C-alpha cells in the first residue's frame, strides 16, 4: 500500500501541541512525523484543519447493554440497586439472538467512533443460546462482535469471558447466568475459535477475562493465566460494597487485597472498577503496574461509589476509562465525570492534574490514552511513529473552541464542547467519520432501530 501524508494545522504529539506538522501513514500505521515539512511535501499532503488528537481507547464495554439503556430507570417495588439492575439486565438477555447482538454492537461501536474512541476492549460474556447451550459455532457471538468492529473501523481487543459460578467459593451459577457459563475446556475452545475469528481484522487482539472473583475459583483463575501468557487479563473487582463483604466472609480478605496476594498482578492486568479499596490496597495496586479500568458514567448510573483516583495517581497508579454499560457513550464525558467525581467527593478542583500549571484535560487524556493502550495490548493512544494512525479531529469552528489557543483546547473539549466538537475521525489511516457522521451511520442506525423494534415488541 502506498503511503499517505496528512498536513495537520494542529496535532497533539507526545511532547504537546505541534502546529503545521506532516504525518505520514503506511499500512494504517504512522511511519513518519515531520514538524518542519518542506513546501513540496506540504503540497503533496492532505491538509487537515482543526485540532487533531490521538483516538481514545475504550478499555471496558459490554456492547449488548446499549440496547437496554433507558429500560432500568424506573423505581421498583423494593429499593433499587446494582443487583436489581442486574436482574433487569438478565431478563433483557432473553431478547437477544446473534443478529440482535451484531446490530446492537454495531450501533454501540458507531457511537464510540463518532464520539471519540478509536479502539475498544470488549468484555464479552454473552456466549450461549437462550437455553444456555453453546451455539454450533462456539464463537458465534464473538464473531458478531468482530463483524461489528469490522463495519465501524474500531480497533478491537476481544476479551472472551470465563464465567463459572454465582458467587465466592465456587457457588453454583444462577439461572439468569446460563448464557455465560463455560467449563475450562469449553472456554479454551472458545478462546482459540475467537482468536482465529480475529484474523478478519487488521489489528484484532485477544485477551482473557475472568468475569469477577465471584465467577471463578482460585484454581480456575490460576489456570486461565496460563492460557495466553502474552495477552491482557481483565477482571471486574470490588465494584459494590456487598462484593467486598461477601469476599471478606468467604476469605477473610477484601477483593483487591485477595487478588494482589494470590495472583501475580502486573502490567498484563486491568482491574475494572476497583471502586472499594482501602489505602493499603490503593497503594499496592498503584505499585503493581496494573491498570485501573474506570467507568465513571456507569459507576454513577449503577450507584457503585467513587474510585480513589486522586490517592491512586499520587501513589503512581495508572487508569484508563471504559464505557461499560453504554448508558451514555462519549470519550469526553467519561473523562469529565471521572474528574467531577473526585471534585464532588473531595470538594476541590483540578484533582487529576498532578503538577501546578498542568491542564487537567491533558492530564486525563494522556493517562487514559497510555493506560488504554496497555490494557488493550495495542500500539495506540499516541501520535507517534509505529502507532496505529488513529486521529480524532476537533472542529476549529466549534463555538466552544473559538479563540482558544492550544493550552486550553483539551480542557474545552473535555469539559465544555464534548463530542459535539468532533469533526473527523481517522482510524488505521482511513477516514471513517466526516462532519461528525460515520460513513455507515444511516445503515447501522436503521438496522439498530429495526432491531430494537423487533426485540422490544
Ligand atoms: C456485567 N456490569 O457483567 O455486565 C457487570 C454486572 C456483575 C457491571 N459491573 C454483572 N457494570 O458484575 O455480576
Ligand atoms: Zn463491566
């Protein structure tokens, strides 16, 4: 494939904003960056106005949950909680066949790429048919997720989930969990089939996802770690207080404490939520090189609590963000709410920028890019040679950016304009979104509408 050059008015490099910069892309990867290009190379390049950022990685999602957004916001008979939401979610599953999963996933991914994400780690656990039997093709559902990524241009790390139990200590799974359940043998087969399916994508990668400490035993977890030794490991942990007390009752230790004690937690790991940690756990997790995968919009929606992000980063910890339940998909809003949670909790401002004079938006964006790349095991999250050519370009004419210099662009994007400012998105060197709309916006949206009418009828 021949190379292609972009001449950016403004581009956010590792060293900061750079004006009038030439970026050359070959085979979907950045091959050269020239901050002082010659007039002839400028003339030969495609000129891009506006403010170009690296695409943000979305490190945690369950795409199918996009289809139930808005269906669990009505007060129930007893007090509503994460656990009653989960019952609604389990009932919603009864409506989903492979076609619906593909149509909903494509729509969720469409929103992701139109709203600032160019890569996704999909934590995929809806494996089986409505009776709980594997499909003839064990990776049927995984292939639907892969097809949706293909249609939208998102870079995909697919995390098939291992789920075997209903609570700590190897308890039997509940009826509502039947579509998630695998033996270790069945899981290994699924992992292999999914990995083969990922060859359909240019940058498809695999990872291993024990659902939570509730869903796996210690022995199963130890075994899972051996299955793909180079790949990321993602796990839900300590999201709800009940999970903490159940874990203490079972083992005498808190979930994060237990995990750090029993498992070789390192840079391969991404701990999703980790909301409820004491100071010691916060410091030890920070030192482990694992990523904290935070999903502040979902955590607010589900009433989880607030992650100790300020203490965590002061201790050297690294976080990325995910859209999780997909109740609202927006890279900017996710980061905004991460910062706002800290402000509300600690009654301060600019909590997640560590140095005086630093832009909070830039601190958040850089952290989530770097950690997201690690959690997805992909060469993404930075505009640098060797990285996937993913650019999110903000409209220079957006009113909330008008008159701004580079030092306040990221803050205005994250805290003010949000995804409304996104003009163009380039993923793997190809333009997928123009004027804020994906090439397949209408088709994917129409399919989603038809699907929702069908499954909600
Ligand atoms: C999930 N979601 O697997 O979709 C979980 C809820 C559970 C979030 N934690 C179910 N947001 O943890 O058991
Ligand atoms: Zn989740």
